[in-house]
């Protein structure tokens, strides 16, 4: 028969209790020092980025040195765009993509009275407002083309070459989506008397979300409707893939742009509206302008700075960043 043991709980000596308390205090102090060090490092990183930004913004150059010179023979009608670190020159007769030293990478011919360019990362589209041809290009040259039967008004391209096309005839407007090979992926018509007159459209970089700005003057007053479409799993459960619609009285919104997959900027004549959402965009910020907005220029925020800001507590710097 096994003998039973009596287990007794004995209190720690007072000296051991004090030592344990001191150890816990040292651990807390050590953790606090690590946390303070992290905040200091993050603060220094942000300070350096802002200092670099201010330095280059305020830097004044008084002289320059010509390192290399390339002769170009071009018409006055030539326009230029930066694309993947090289230069895209386009005219009525065609587009030439070359390095900054003048080495031609590709040459695309066409005939357009007023060609337009839309770019998203590795792809660009060349089209003419009122024309019927869209060229899909990347750094290697033409990847596809689209021939439409209805005059094209605006085009927005995604990072993989998918394009959203706004077309218009005398009676209706149409929005179609094509892949880079010209295959139609989605499409539908917009009755002007019901929806309004389309001003602009924007396709997200992953081609999953589409936004359309439409001007409505049917009630003898000016109103802009912003409509959001989703072509992913969420949008399939909605009527016509519409996941959001917003109306703005007495305001015209002629330009909308996706700056990330989940963030859209809408530029009105008196306000800038910011929408965010992975599936159903909602307005998160409204910036009022004292004067009427005449023109806009946008650029993507420096990625490193954006990532640092995202990890900080909300409200510290986000309110200053679009």
C-alpha cells in the first residue's frame, strides 16, 4: 500500500518576496526602455524623411553641368510622359518609347488627331477621344488593341492591362471592360435621362473596382452622382455590380482617380472627397476649398513614409495625409 504524502504550502521568506518584486520591477523598466527606443527610432525615421522632403523641396540650384547631350528632331505638337523610367513621346502620327539617352525601345504608328494616354504601373493605353481604336502597351511594345463600334470618350487602365472604356453615341453612354487581348469582360448602357451624363471613370489597379462620376441636371439643378461597381465576389451579389452610390448637390466632380486599390480621390469644383474600402468604398474625408478648383496634380505618397504612418496610432499624422 502506497504511502500518502502531505503537501503543505509554505510562504516565501520576506527576503525572497522582495527579490521577486524587484525582479518584476526591473522587467517592467526594461520593457519600457524598449518601447521608448522603438518610438524614438520611428520618430527619427519620420524626421529624416520629412527633413529630406523639405530639403529637396526648398533646394535651389544655381548652376548645372551637361553630362550628355542627345539631339531630337520633333514637331511642336509632340507630348511626353514618363513611363517606367523612360520617355514616351506621342504625336498625331504615332508614339515612340525611348530611354533618356535616346535609344528607341519601340515605335507604334497610328493616326489620331488628339491622342491621349492613361498609365497604370506596367501598362499604358493610347486612345483618341471620339475615336474607335485603343492600343494596349507595355515596356516591350504593343500587347493588344481594341476596336470599338461606338466612339470612345475616356479610358482607364489597370496594372495587368485590363481597361474600362466609356463610350458615347447620340442616345446613350456605355461602359465596357476589356482584357488586353480585346475580349469584353463586362459592359452595360447608361441612360442619360436616368443616370446623368458621365464625366469620368476610374478603374482600380487590380481591375476589381470601378467608379463613375455622372452629372445630373434633370431637375433644373446641378448634382453629381458617384457610382461604385465591384466585379469581384461581393459585386456578384449586387444588382448590376453596384456596391455604392453617392449624390452631391450643387457640385460638379469632373475627375476621379484610384491612388491605391482601396482608395479613390474625387475632385469636385469646391471639394476633394476621399473614399476608402476594400469592397464597398465609403467617404472617409472631405477637404473643402475656399476657391474653385481649376486644375489638379496628384502623386503617390512615398511608400516608406506611408508604411510608417500606417503603424502609428490613428489621428497623429493620417489627418494630414490624403
